[in-house]
C-alpha cells in the first residue's frame, strides 16, 4: 500500500468509526417519543448517546487486532510522569478559559442560531438515570474514545506517513473539529484539537490528552448545569471577565512551561 492510499485508508477508518457511532446512536434515539414531539429528550436519547459513543472505537480496534498490531504502541497508550499529569491539569484549565473567549469572539461575528443553542437543553436531563448516562458518556466515554481515534490512531498514522508533525496535527485536528458537526463552535474545537495534538506528540501518549479532554468536557457540563447564575459571575460585557482571562492565560502558560520542564527532565 503506497503512502497516499495509507493516508486515505486512515481517514476512511476514522470516518467509518464516526459513521457507525452516528448510525447506531440514531437507531436507538428513534425510540424516544420526545424526538417527534419536540419535548425534552427522554431516557432513550441518553441511552442512544451512550451506545453510539461506545461504538466509536470499534472499527479501529477491529482493524488493529486483525493486523496483530500492539494497541499500546499503535494508540500511544504510554505511561507518563506525575509532572506531566500536573502540567496537563493546569494547561487544560487555562485552555478552557481561552477557548470560551474565542467562542464568544466568533459569536460576535457569526451568531449561533437558537436551533443550536437548544442542544444545551440535553445537558440538563430531569431523570437521574439520564443524568448518570449523560455524565458517563460526555466525561468518560467521549474523551477516551475520541482521543483513541484522533490522537492515538489518526494523528500517529499521519505522523508516520507524512513525516511532518505539524501537518499531522493540523489535519487530524481539522477532521476532529469537522466531525462535531457544529460550524459555530468549529474554531473553538479546532483550537482545542491542536492543543491535544501537540500534547500527544510532546508526551508521546494519549493519557494526558484524555485527562485534558475529561477536564474540558466535565467543566463544560458542570457550567451548563449551573445556568445563568454562574454566567453572571464569569461574563463581563459579553466576554470572559478580564481577571478570569488573565488567570486562565497564566495557567495556560504555566502548564506549557511545566510540560516542557518535565519532558526535558
């Protein structure tokens, strides 16, 4: 298989993985009567999200296992130091603040329509079991599955095929942003994808990426559940409060500095 076909094949596997998750999730979500009535999503929708996200890595895993490839090496499941974990924690907190400000700046130019904002209603289920499924899906399954797929498999594949780290990070991150199917948050997601790609390359592991992704998704879900009362504390004239933005910028810088120190050590 030549290099061009190898790259196409890698993107094809990732596309198949995303498509299978969407199809399986859609089949189960069709069982929710709330979908047709326009009411708040019910338990079947959250179960569908859980099942769909669970299938995200199945095609990649089947491919690697059939080829007898090492999952640890192929997906960059390499151990990291506590200093790297420490650096990742602060880096992710800073990135969360910066990405939210980016999203607000983009929203000033391209306002997000109400139809997309209604997605936020899914983040506050009334049923306790739905809430458990939502938390587990968004905070655990999504970070693990997406990092395995994009930073573990695709980016590493592109790095080896192209021999160009920057190009591999940029293209895998772009694909990562596109498959979220939300053009109004695409710049924010692309920014986070590039950071995750850099983190995977710098540490040669997707474990920091999973930690980063868990923190981003977990805090986003927490903030969404707190509603407008929390927004009043962090928003200032349509932007992130300058003090919070400064703290976020410092945490970001500190995380990158600690990451470099740990890798040099």
